[in-house]
C-alpha cells in the first residue's frame, strides 16, 4: 500500500513534467569559442605575448564574460587559470586539472550544464620538438545539455605540437584517439570537437581528415568560409588576423544527428575582441568563434537521462533512424531488486535490448492494430555499491496499460513523449544492469 502512495505522488509529478514538455524549447542558436590562452609559466614560455600573463589572463576572463559565448574551450590553461576564472562569469566551468606539469591545460566554460565530464590523456606524445610529454595533454568529453532532452557531445583537445616526423605521428595518433572515442561514446549523437589540433590540411601526416572520414564531422571553417574547398596551399594568419581566409591549427568540427539538427551559421577569428588596451594581443593564437543554429529532430527526439555515469554507452538511434516510421510491437523488461534490462520489439521484428540477463522478465504486447503506443515511462534511481543506477521502470501506453520491473525508490522521474509521439527505443549506459537511461521518441 505504501508503495502505491509513493507511485501516486510520483504520478502528480507526471503532469508537471508533461506541462513542462509542452513548453520545451525546440530550436535556438548558440555561439562557441576556442582559444589557446598561452598559460604556460612565463619562465618556460612567454608565448611572445607582451605584458604580464596574470593581468592578460584576467582580461581574457573579462572578455569571456563580456561576449557571453555559450561554450568556451581553452587550451594551455595552466598556471594563470585562477585569473581567468576570477573575471569570467559562466555558470558551469570545469575544475582545473592543475598547472604544469600536472594538468592538461584543457577547460570548459559554459552556459549549458552537462552530464559526465572526462579527461583522457593521450596514449602517444612526442618530445621531438616542443615539450609535449612534459604535461599530460589529451582531450576532454562532456555531454552538454542545450535544453530539456537536447544534448550535444562536446570534445576539447590539445594535440601534439611540432613538425618533425615523430611529432606528426604523435599528432595523428592523438586525433585518431579522439575519433575512436567519438565512435565509442557518441554513436547517434550530435558532436562538437573544438580545440588546438596543431594540424593543417596542407601538411600531410597530421591526420586531421580522420574526423571527416571516420566520424562524418564537418570543419566549420571549410564549410562557412571556404565554401567546402579544402586548402591545398599553406596560409599563415597574422595575429590579430584581419581575414578569416587563413588557416589556423585551432579548429571547430561538428556533426548533426537524427536527434538534433545542428548547423554552423557563422565563423570568425574574434581576434579584435581579445586585445590589450594598448592593442597588443592576449594570446599567441587567434581565438576562433562559431555561431550554430539548432533544432530538435523531426523524426526522432530524446528524453532526459536518469541513473548514473557507469557502464558502456549505447544508442538505438542509428538503428531507428534507418527506419521510416518506427512503431513498437512489444516492450520487455528484466528486473528484481534493480533494473537489469530494457528491450522492445519493433513492428518490423527488430529486437532491441540493453543490460544483463538477471532478474525476471516482464513483457507487454501492444495492440498496434488499434493504434496503441508507448506514451511515457517512469524511472527510479538508487545507489548500489556507491554508484547510481536505475532500480525501476514503469511503461504506460497510450491506452493506459502499464508494464513494470525492478523496485521503486523515492528518487523517480517521468518522461513523456511529446503529443502524438511515442517511445520507440533507448539510449544510455549499461553493463550487467541499466546504469543510465533515456528514451527515444518518434511520431506515432
Ligand atoms: C620526454 O621527455 C621527458 C623528460 O625528459 C621524459 O621523461 C619522457 O620519458 C620523454 N617521453 C618520450 C615519449 O620520449
Ligand atoms: C554570432 O552572432 C552574433 C550575434 O548576431 C554576432 O555579433 C557575431 O558576430 C556572430 N559571430 C560569428 C562568428 O558568426
């Protein structure tokens, strides 16, 4: 009886969630900035930037706040990090991983909150030129939440510098490492990669084409400024640059997904915004700014996530996006103490399942001939061995029939498909159990 009262209380939350859904923002625009902030200790490298690095770093933070970019990636944010953060005002910022030789120099300042933040060190570095092995350079990953149920996977990076053979090999290995990470984490998702790639299209062996070839990413500069033409002759930018035509190693690459239409609308060196009062530069790199427009998918959308950041990423989006109008024939869960597995069978017979083989199976066949579809789901999360995961799921169909598995907790959320849409698949993270879960919606 007690459990039922808890569930009724949770159902009251449903209306709020559904009311919120009606008001959900489904399109918008945002700006991003990539800037190498030249924050190595002055005695190691003055970056040929005039003035005092602490003062310059405070001014960089002031400019971040003034121009209000939605997501900023910094590289070489080492020993003057606190000065940048002291004047910047972005609400979501990564904690520094330290100065030289402890940190990677990578940080994110954002208007968007995120789920997951990971710092990954390069597998390969080269001392051939520069001191790339001195400090643990690498890449970072986060899934930024642009709006309710709207996410983009965001990667910052600082690849190996130098132009000797060993440098180029290390750099190509670095970029390939990010490309593999995108395949592993971001299948079916929109992706933004921006940072200091230390690469040029005109230098063979840098490996920058890996993102187009392996991940289907577009370089926003090639698209917006160069009309799709990949440069064949090397150009070098002045600093501050007076033109957008010259190629820099700081690059912005991206892709849309069936869940999120994403387009680069503007690309610029925002160099003139980042100058000292006397006109001198603040960094030895030109800052790169890109404006994006976005809209939720017209054929597929997703819910928010529930559960914790454990297990292997999975997504039904690649399978679902290949189908004209996916409909669910049967829903199947496994659960006991916790939620072990979530699955479903599509009308065309495709079976999708995620998680392990434990628990008891619960199954519901939908009356597809009378138009019944899966309208909303409730998830409850809890802690097991100090890690958050999903303990309970309840599906409710368009005709009010339900299917449940696992054990309800007091920490629950309800995800309702937009009006006229239904749940047709899953994405999240799973292992033996369903650690983190979100739902894929399609029109019914
Ligand atoms: C690079 O140089 C550092 C410092 O001399 C050394 O500790 C490191 O092992 C070197 N790494 C490689 C890959 O050569
Ligand atoms: C982005 O949009 C803002 C506002 O319209 C504009 O001021 C800025 O120049 C644009 N930047 C780029 C890189 O297109």
